[in-house]
């Protein structure tokens, strides 16, 4: 028996991973999302959900992502209440970013806040989004300029609205750990409240380990 058994994923909860691969870095950055697949948990619905997500993501984000970045085919794990979710890979081809402007390094990225209208740590989240911010849009103290905030917020709002239109509204994935028992691992991933606002933070997020070697 494995030390950490796979978690139970809530019914209709889709866990999406969108890979972003720079041509000069060996590691792939992964941007994650959680969605409520209204159509229900099935293999066909998992495929339909991830295909819709890919079309939406590429339509909204590709034009402002670095041209050195390949937008890989996203994947989904669609929960049915068990530890064996339905899995699918988007059927569309990979895409390439369309912005030739020099970007900040991958360890300094846009932080896009997910708000639900409810308080508490289970009711909000953030997307760490690399390869998005132009070097000239970030000041030396890490502040993102107003024009960039406005532009990204417009893209983020359209992306969020299209997810809902596609029947895959963005939600907060709520991880439940086996704490206080050791070793610590995720036992359940529950479906949280729908995200009602998706907007960039005025300060960049930094993570040292994300800088490629």
C-alpha cells in the first residue's frame, strides 16, 4: 500500500493543469484551475470540458504570453467522489505565445486573485501566472503599472465569464489533509464556492525555485 493514498475528488470537480514551456528552460511551469463540470462526471464530459477550456485559455491568454513559450495541451482530472477520477487531455494542438515583449523571469509573475464573496481560507485563492508581465510594466519595488493591471483584468474577466458559459465555472478546490495525524497528505479535494472575481494583485509574486537552471 502506498504511503500516501490518492485523495477522493468531489463529484463534478475538475482539476485542470495548464503547462507553459519556455524554449530555454528545462522545466515546465504549471498553472492550475478548479472548475465545476455541470454536465456531470463521465469520460465524455471530461474531454468536452478540457477541450472548451483549451479553446478559452488560448483565445484569452495566448496573445499576451511570451513568444518563447509553448502553451501545452491542458489536462483534467474530473472527480466522481472516488479516488479514481476521469482523465482527459485537450484534443487541440499546442499554441505559442504571441507577445514579443521581454518578460520578467519565471520566478517573478502575476498573481491573479480568486474571490468568492465569502471569507475564510477555503473561499479564496490565487493563480501564480508566469511569462505574462512585461519587464517595463513592473517597477523596482515589484509594483505592476496601472495600464497593465487594467489590461490583464479585462482578459481575466472574459476568461472567467467564458468558463461559466461553457458549463465549467471556476471554483475553489478545498484540500483536506489528514492532520493532525502523520504523515501529512491530502485525503479529500472538495468543491468550494464559485469564483465571482478574478483580478490581478498590484504586486508581483516571487518564488525562487521557479527560476530555471
